[in-house]
C-alpha cells in the first residue's frame, strides 16, 4: 500500500512539474539585466552598479506579477501572426493607430509587448526627470524584462509553445533550458549603449527580428526530433526535491548547435537594447546626476510591494495565458 502510494506520488510529481521551463528563463532575464549595466557610460553605470543586485533580482518581477494581475500577461508577447500574411505591414506601429484599426480588445488579446515597452520608456524618462531613484530602479528592472521578452522568437507567435505543431514544450526549451545549459559560454561583450531616437521603432524592429527566427526555432526542432531516437529526446533531472522531465542534454546540445548561435545572438541583442533604453531615457531626461543615496523611505515602499508580489507568486495560479509552457 505504502509503496503504491509512493509510486503514485512520484508519478504525480513528474507529471505535475511542467517540462522544465520558466519564461526567458529567470536565469536569462537576470543575466540580460545584469550585463546591460556594463554597457552604460561611467556616469550612469556607477548608479546602476551600486544597485546591481536589485537590477538583477528584479528582472523577473513582471513574470511574478502575472500571478497577481490579470492585465499583466499580454505585456510579455505579441502574436503578430494572428494578423495574417505580412503582419508587420498590417499592424500600425503606433498604439492609437493600431487601436483604431483593430480595437484595444483585440490588441490585448494577442499581446502588446512593443507598446508596453514604449510605455515603460516614458515612465523611465519621467522617473529620471524626477530623480526618483527607487522608481528609476523599479522601472529599469521592468523594462529590461519586457525588452528581453521581445527578443524571444516564440514571444511573437500564436504557436508560442509549439502547441499547433505538436511541439509542446519548445517555449521553455528555447528560452530556459538552452540558456541554462549553454549561456555561461556566451560572449557578453556587446559594446556600448547608444542613444535610441525612436524607442517604438527600435522595439518593433526587435520584434520583427525575433519573428523572422520563428520558423527556424520550430523547423530545427522538428527535423531533429524526426531523426532522434525517441527514448533519448527527454531525460529526468533532479531539481530540489522533485524529479523533472526535461529535454536531454544531448538533444539540447544538438539543437543548440543547429541554430548556430541564435540564442546567444538574441540574448546579446537584448542586452545592448536594454542598456540603450536606460541610457536614452537618462539622456532624454537631461542627464540628471544621481550620486546621492536613495532615501530609505522609498526603498522601504519598494520592498513592501515586493513582499506582496512574492506572496501572490507563491500562492496563486497564473492569471491570463500561460505563456511559458
Ligand atoms: Zn515575461
């Protein structure tokens, strides 16, 4: 009886834990925000460096917020192929024009990441103008996340988890499993942040580049799966107290190889874009000096907000669409 129960629990645990995945892995988001700090000019870098742990750890807040707020989910993606052939021709880049053409409900239903990045950018400029350092840090960490998501090919398609092509699990495979296995070897020297004249166009260009890679992401996985012994595609790994079914290391390595650096290129592009958005917001705000310490009261407010977020993240089911499994 006891053995049967144990076996049941084990199977249950394995089934319950999804194919190992967290959005653009928590790992990759943190890495993107952290490295972006080092693209900044010295004057600005010293402020961010002082709060390097904050910028790194809070790179994943927006994903946690998806457990607390129902409007959060569509901010992380845009299913651009919902709009048919040549979607980038059809969907106006400007929010109000896009609403006029498709209604806000439709835009929200299929994702709003480029517009949300623009909104965050405006907030960041304002935060710099007001020299509100706690808010600068919070918005910087957030915008880094959304920019990161915009660089992930599967954040730009309705087939975001391969669910339409019998490739379920590919979302977490590409953005979590691969970076966790291979991102230590990536080259993170991405150069210096530059001023972005049109943040909206810049982020749309990033979405276009991401979307151009969708076919390869899916096709290579399919080709490899067709040629791969099915019993070697997945393996089991210990993660803390649970055993998790995940893509095997060999399969992951071969897939990674086939894409010849795509994950690394998208991560590098995300890093320089994040740095350039921070830098541009600071320039646009008139390059305020930020040397004094953050007033303790502000930091306390941020921490309280964070505690609330953590509690929801741990206790509640995700609201809106599950984009990462
Ligand atoms: Zn996300």
